[in-house]
C-alpha cells in the first residue's frame, strides 16, 4: 500500500473469561484506532495467530478485514519414518532442521 500512512498493532492480548476478553479486546481496538487516526494514519494493520479466535472476532467486529494469509509447513521428525524427506519443511518455531544430517530425496 504505497503512498499511504500505515500504522500497526504489534500486540493484542487480554486475560480473563471469554466474554471478558471480547469486551477488553474491543476496547483496546477502539483505543488503537483512535490513536492511529490522531497520528494521521490511513490504515491500521494487525497480524493475528489463526488460533486466537477472540482476537479475530474482535477485529472483525471492529471492521478489520482479512487481507492475506501465510501458511507455514513443518516436518515432525519423531512422528515420521526416517525414510521420508523433510523437503517441504519450512523452519517455524516448532520445527528446526537437523544441521548434522544430510537429507537426500
């Protein structure tokens, strides 16, 4: 989005019961939007984890739209036979390439 003033929400979290979290998240989003507008931002972005349903629902209720997605693949070594190649594995927080082994397909 070239030429637009963009700001972002780095962290969005709330503790408590589900209904409490929803209310807290919505108030946090309202405040973030107000501050972004005060700064002259034209666009406010946030990256959320796919399993954070309360945050996703709060974002949608406040008018945020899903714009793109990122898919991570991982190869779970203990669960797969050694003969399977981890070629499709991209390094994620739960998957690391074994540096000492050489893999051949």
